[in-house]
C-alpha cells in the first residue's frame, strides 16, 4: 500500500469500473497505459465498483467507468465514460493547465 506522501506532485486517477462492462475494462487498459507512459508522474487507483459499493456511494457513482482526477490532493475533474490513452492524456493536460 502506498503512502500519500509518495503521491505528492503526481496526478492521481481514481477509476471506478465494473468487470462485467467491456467498455469499462477497455478503459482500464487505457488508464494503465497512460499511467505507465507518465514515468511516475501519474498513479492510477482502480476500484471495482461492485466489490466496493461503499466507495461507489461516496463518489455518487451512477455509471462506469468514472474517473476522478486529483493533483496535490485537490479534485480537478470527473469524467464519465471511457476514452483512449491518448485522449485521456489530452484531457488531463488541458485540466492541469487550467488549474
């Protein structure tokens, strides 16, 4: 388990998915690819919404996949639905520049 101090300065993506959703599972792979390509600047937390309903309720989950982007502990953006790793990178870069 990682300590929060290890994530300082990194983009943290909390991703809710459901193993029965093929779109969500494809997106999980895109998130993994994005995080790996960031050379330590991003970290993905993947949460099976069915296995962790209490977390899903906390985030008011209505659809999967749901991605919540954090930077320095601040929630910057929520995204519902899946995109490619390249598009995810674009969306995150746009969000981080605005903030």
